[in-house]
């Protein structure tokens, strides 16, 4: 997966309506506590994933709000289902720790702390793993436009073990580090800093979605390409009984 840093950094600005798009997306993130706006953001992420898969040279716009909200809701449900395992592990760990603390004994308190920190650490690791897998599920939904595609484990397994998809995540992690540094600098500006950071985060999300889409497309297409290549070799191979 080859990446042009300048192209990636400016991708969200390639549309004539990019300012409007960033303002809408940033405002939706800013007011995500109303719940509905977060579905607008996740729905837009679905369209950006699709744009990345198709190799689009400019980002999508908020042109069909109803469809964007619907796809955002579906994507949120898919993501939530994948995160059930980490959530259950965290819940069991906290519950076990509380019961141990209530015993009132030193051994119980020690066991409680071990259960709490050990379980939360395991939950954190699982949330990373299932987050990567879940995003692949959302990307497959974006490609197929069917809810069940989010759980097509044949495709998803191939994708999450492919270099291109994992490399896309590496790029996104680096992007998050850069955005985090900029956000830290902006954070010292009273009131305005945190607000600008939200819009910057949406800008970064557009880049991340495009990268994930690119990585997913390359990963999902490799097995098919390999089969086609192998099939072509089989067709072109001379008959073993042919004399020369």
C-alpha cells in the first residue's frame, strides 16, 4: 500500500464543498451527546470508506442525509456487536472485583485489585483486536451495502490478516499521534482550542476512513487477484502430454 503523504494530508480539501463538509461533520461530533449526530458521523465514515475502496480523488459530501443516517446506524450496530466481547470481559472483571472488595479481607482486596486491573487490561487488548476486526466488518458492509456483510468472516479474516489492511492501521495510528500533538498545542487556547480540535478530529477521520478503505480494497482484492492469476497460469500451461 503506497501512500503519498501530501495527497493524504490534503484529501479532505479536494472537494469544492470541503469547508461545508468539515463544518457539518465537526458540528455533528461536537453535538454527539444528542446521539443522532454521531450516526451522521458514522454514516459519513461509511461513505469515506467506500470512497477509499473506489480510489476516489475527492471526499464525499453530505448530500443524502437520510441514507447517511441509516448507514451510520447500521455501522454503529455492527461495531457494537463486535465490541460486546471486550465489554463483557470488562463487566465481569469489575463485578468480580466488587464482590472481592465486599469480602472485607486482605486476601479479598488483593484478589479484587488483581481481577480489576487484569480484567481491564485484557479488555483493553480485546477492544483493540475487535476494533480492528469490527472496522473491517463495517468496511465490508460499506462495500456490499448489506448488514450481513459485516459478519462475512471469510472475507474479514482474509482482510485483517493482510499486510495492506494492517499497514493502513499503522498509518492511522501515526495520524492520530500527529493530531494528538496538534490538539495538545491547541488545547492551551481557552474555549476556542477544544472546539477547533473537534473539527480537526473530523478532518483526520476523513483521512483515516480513506486510508482504511484503501487498505481494505487491496486486502479484499488480493485473494481474488491471486486466484485469477493462478487460473490464468493453469489455462496457459502447456498440456503435459504435448511433445516438443
